[in-house]
C-alpha cells in the first residue's frame, strides 16, 4: 500500500474515532429538568421564610418570658416608706395603759402638747392633786399619739407619687404586678393605722368617762370624810358638855 493512501486511511480513522468519542461525551451530559429545579428553589425559599418566622417567634417568646420572670425588688420602690415610724407609728399595746391613764409622763410629741396646755401642777400630795396631774399627762399623751399617727399618714401620702412614677415607668408585666402588690400593701398599712386611730379615739373617750367617774368618786369621798369629821366633832362636843 502506498504511504499516501495509508496516511489518508489513518486520518479518516482518527476523525471517525474523534466523532465517536464526542458523541459518547454528548450522550453522557446531565439533562437539566427546569420544572423540578424551579420547585426546589421555591421550596428552599419557603424554608428560609419559615426559619425566619420561627426565629421571630422565639425572640417574642423570650421577651415574654423575661416580662414574666424578671425579679422586681418591691422594697426598693418608694424607699421613704420603708420606715418603722411610718408603717407602725403607734406605741406597743402594753404601753397604752400607762399613756392613756397618765401614769406615764409625756415624751416626744406628747411633751410638746403638755407644754402648750399645762398651767399648774399641785404639789400637796393629795389624791385629788395626783389625779389632776395624771389627767393632764393623759390628755397630752393622747394628743401626742394622735399627732404622730397623723404625721405618719401624711408622710405616706407624700411617698405615693413615687409609686405612681414607678408604675408609669414599668416595662414588664412582672413589674406592674409587683408595684400593684406594693400599693396594695401600703393600703393595708393605712387601713391598719385608721383602725388604730379609731381604737385610740375609743380609749380617749373612755378616759374622759374615767376622769368624770374619778371626780364623782372624789366628791363622794370628800363628802363622806366631811360627814365623818362632822360626826366626830359632834360626838366630841356632846362628850364635852
């Protein structure tokens, strides 16, 4: 075979081999399904939106949780009210007897009232004089107790606007509930003070009646003593005649 013819045959075989390889390569390329691809993209987009919605819901739930669980220091509200002289200004119960009866000397606010109204204290040591002095102390003590209770109520009223400000500034349900609870507690304190004031009024009224009774008893005692003295004097005159 001639060299030129052999070369031509080899070239033709090479070309055919290349064409066959190209056809096989084309046959092996992936076929793109545009409809399926679009559906997958839409599904992925919807998944992303759902995730974002879940994240927003989670954030809202966390905020709600914080609103319900944030601790609130109710004692830090209206700190001026956290004072024993405001919460319970009345004397202890076992001291009331001496104060109301006048066996306890006036002190504090009562001493001021005593100085304002006091004129004279008899010192002859008689029962009537002692009772007169005790009555003066009693009146001053009752006035002092009532004035102290009134002062406490006024101080509490001055502090109430601070609680109102805290309520306006509250940023969570927990804080609102805590402040409302504190206001309710303060209301209970005021009601207790009002009840104490009413009891003091009863004691003062009874003390007035007690003083009136003492005056009557003193009058009867004086009359009895005078009658006894008269009888003894009359008997002595009869014996001397």
